């Protein structure tokens, strides 16, 4: 997966996230499965952004960006802002 593939995945996830958010506000915010899917989409987005940052950092430091790996949700979600 190269940077363009990751960016396309991010775009697709953002579109899904927006759709889920719009759907939950239109249905009064009571859509249980939508809330679970929204959480999954947000976690996947965080993983994609992390992977993209890893790839860019490796490239900047003369390393092979293809060696970057998707980190577990528990690790990515534990980052401080």
C-alpha cells in the first residue's frame, strides 16, 4: 500500500464517517449499529493517518517507507495530542 492508496482509503473513510454522522442526526441519534460503525471508522482513520505519518517519516530519514506497518488500535488510540 503506497501513500496514494492510504489517502484514497482515508477519503473513503471520511465520506463514510460523514454519512454515518448525518444519518445519526436525522434519526435522532439513536442508531446503535451506526454508533459502533462510527467508532470503527474513526479508529481506522487514526490507523491510516498514523501509517501515512510513519511512511513519510521513514522517507524523510532515508528509510524504506514500505517497512511502515499498521499499528494496533490500542496503540494508535493511546497517543497524546
